[in-house]
C-alpha cells in the first residue's frame, strides 16, 4: 500500500476553526498533563474525545469552549466534512486511553511518549491544519476491510 491520504466521508459538516481550536485546547491540556502528571487530565480528554468521536460534540466541553472562543475571534466559519474529524476524535480517544493504560501499569515513560505523539498531532492540527488521522485511515481501512482502496 502506498503512503497516501484518504479520509472517511460524512454527510455532516463542522466548522474548521472549531476543530482547530479543539486541537489547540487539547495541546494545552496535554502540556498540563506533562507538567502535573495528573491522570484526571487524560480522563477528561478521553471523555471529551469519546463524545466527539461518537457525534455528541454538542455535549463536549472542549467543543463548547471552542465555539465560545471562536465568537471572540474575527474568523469566518468554514464548513468542512466532519468524517475526518470523527475519525481523528476516535484516534484521540485511543491515545488518551493508551496513555491512561500505561500510567495504570506504572510505565510513566511510555505513557509520556504516547502523550507526546498525541500532543504533536494536536499541535499540527491546531497550527497548520495538518490532520495525521487522514494518513492513518488507509491503514485502518485495509486492516478492517482487508482490501486496498482506490483513488
């Protein structure tokens, strides 16, 4: 399989700026986690990503805060396909749970490495709009459906 981008598609739309502010808030929370090593931060992120990954963003604390922040910024709404963001939220949920799991098993270095990769992906989305989930999706698709995709 070639390394390429393929994103899941949805009939729903989300505001690009809300997604990027969500990523920035996630990055900030991960910095708080690195500084404090407080697992409640990771529990909060896991809960929030679970909501967003299952199309309950209206209940997501980060999405609610992001929308409030966006009201104060001079950015015009830009609707984008929600499919990649749902998938990225599921990846964020996975990274949150994996970090928690390593922490529970007393592997703090491994937990911090996983959280560091997670923080890098959140930073890239927040700053330049680079969605790593779109590059991971073809491999998940192949593993799930056992077939190549065509462009």
